[in-house]
């Protein structure tokens, strides 16, 4: 049985967003749909183009032309050959003597289902096109460009700090928490010592040390947090929450900006928010990538493990490792993800089986395993190759072949160019072949922007790490000098005794 493949058509940034055939939630086009059972396959939008679309129908004109009792959902769900072409011909008024163009799309048959074709890593699936991000001013409700700092209408800040209400709420809630913990400490260990209830799962909490620390921390938080300067990433998070319904594209951009500057402990929560936004705007593959990262990260079940330890006393590390392993196995067996790793017997990087063993050597477990969605198979191979390339000549040859054929790209920081540049298949700068290159990253063409961000992050991290090392060394030297000064007399006496004993 043959299946139909959805067409790939260019995206026109001027016409598509205001066209009735454009489906913004999934970034697809109905005008070039291909008939297929049980419902037509909508066209996939590819690279941007300025060429006018022959099937463009502006939303406002179509709504004015259609009957008042005809719901918009009927037009939106109709396939290309069923949608109101007559309305389209009436709506496009400027060229009256030119007949409406009706293009019949011949279905393309293939022996494989559409899902298998689209999931193949060898087929360059075009990245979905983003909608326009616009900032809604909270004060005057005007729309502003995404990069604006102040509102163009009322000059209000578009990235404001935490509100006074939020700060006051934090102050009151932390004071109440500090009072509650302080009362428990006084009631059970000062007023009536030994009167604390004997509850097994609360034993780790109901002790004077924990209650005392909780009281102090809550009180300090009540004073410091309302008076602190709002962290930059928190500003982006707050603005993203406000734009979820106004403009989800702006919310998505703000979450990504927050992820670039937020501390590591906040990355999981931000990743979860980004996955939800991806699902909202129809970026199914991107949402699946974030969900997979959340499910397979080392800290995936840390909170759950800590709760289990508190209530049952079980080892949190063992519990978290077991839950993570079970989750990964479930995902692999469901087919939603692939395990890619290095087989030492094959001396190659390849897709592993569902038990993470080499398909050619079933008793050999893969090393440096990466978990990816099926569409990212090649990206997963590149990630593993980058880890094992240094000591594995055969893997380096595989990587060179991918770079030579153009299936992958290598970029790095050239010390002569002082910039991130694209490298040759020999991992050399094109402009300065003899110059040293640092922080080399491999990526498929659509992931080059993310690879550049990783290099920039590594470049920013090195000076701070070096400065921290210098600071620690200076502190240790000063501490040693102070000790020598403080114990100068005793050290001199020790050396004098050693000299006398030698005589």
C-alpha cells in the first residue's frame, strides 16, 4: 500500500501570515495539500521566498466574501481542492482580466509511510518557520518590535523588574514561614523539650538543627529577596509568562534568552517551559527534543528521589538512577527516541538496539551514549563522534567523510581571526589554515546557530575560570604568609632546636 508525501513549498513572510491557507499553529500550508486518507497532507513550509504565491487569499477579504453563517473552522479544515476557490478568485481583485490559477498537484507515491520518510536523518527536513515576535507593552498595550527596550508609544520599560506586589507577597510568605518554623522550634525543644511527635517520615525534619536553619533561611529570604536587584533572567521569564497568550513567539524568544544567562539550577525549569511553548506553537520536533532531554538528564528525578529519601529513608542516588534507567528504557522501546553510541569492537559510532547494545555485537554495550529523537540521528552521531574522536582514528575518518560530503559542518574559534569561523574537513580555518583553532564543534547545518552559542559560552567561561584560579591562588598565598607571620617565633624555635640537636 502506497502513501502520499506532503509537498515542500517556500514561505513568503509578507503573504503567508495573512493568508487563509496558512496554519500558524503547525506552520503548514493548506493551499498545496496532497490528497491522502484519512485526511489531506498539508504542505511543509521551507526556506523564505519573495516570489508571490498564486494561491494567496488574504484572510480579511475572504471573511468579507464568505457567508456570515459559515464558520471559519470549515474553511480552515478543508483540503486544497475543497476550499472555496471561487471566493479566492473574487478576493483577488486587482487583475480582473486574469483568470484564477488552479494548480493540480500530482501526488507523489512512495513505498514507505510518510512518518518514516520524514524521520529519516538523511533527508534534510526544513526547519519550521517562526512567526513574528512582538512585545506587548504592559502599560499602554501597544505592540513593539522584539528587540525594543522601551515602548515606542509610552516610553515604558519593556523588560521590567519584579513588581512591588510580587516582592510584598514574597516578604509576607517568608515571614509567615519563619514564624511557623520558629514556633515549632520553641514549642518542641525550648518550652516542652522532648514533646516533638514521633512521626517516622518527619523525623529528619522535626529536629532542632533543621528547624533552626529553616527559621533563619526563611527570615533572611524575607529581607533579602524583596530588596534585591531582579536577576536579568527572571525579567525574561516574567515577560515570557505575560506573552503566552498575547504572542507565544515572543514568549518563546524570552525563554530562550533566559536560558542563555540563567544559572544551571534553573535550566530544567526553563527547558520545561520551552517545551510547552514549542507544543503551543506547533514545533512538535523541538518539543520532543526538550522533553527527551528532561527525561534523560542526570537530575531528572532528583526532586522525587529527595522526597522518597525524606519519607522512607531510601538512598536517593540509587532511586534516581533506577527511575532514570527505567524511563530511558521505556522511551527507547516506544520508538520515540534512539540510543546512539560507540562500539569498541566495531570501532565505529552507530545506532544501538533498545537495550543500548551494538546490533553487530549484541554482548557489547555502547559507550558515550546519546539519546535523540529519530529525526536527529545524524546529530546524535556527531555528538558521540566529538567525544571519542581524539583517540579513535576510524571515528575521525567517519567524521571527515561527513564533513567532506556536506552532511555535517565543523566550526570553531580561530585565534587569528578572533571569531567563530567555519572549518574545513581537516578542522582548519579557511582564511588561516595554519592558525590554532579552539572549541571545535560539529553540527548538522540546521544546528549551526546552537553550536556557535556553545562556543561563545565556552569562550566566556574560560576567562572566569582562569580568574577564579588566580584569586584562589592569591588567597592561599596570603593565608600562608599570615600563618608564617603569626607563628614566626615558634617556627624559629623549631629550627633552632633542630640545629642544636644536630650539633
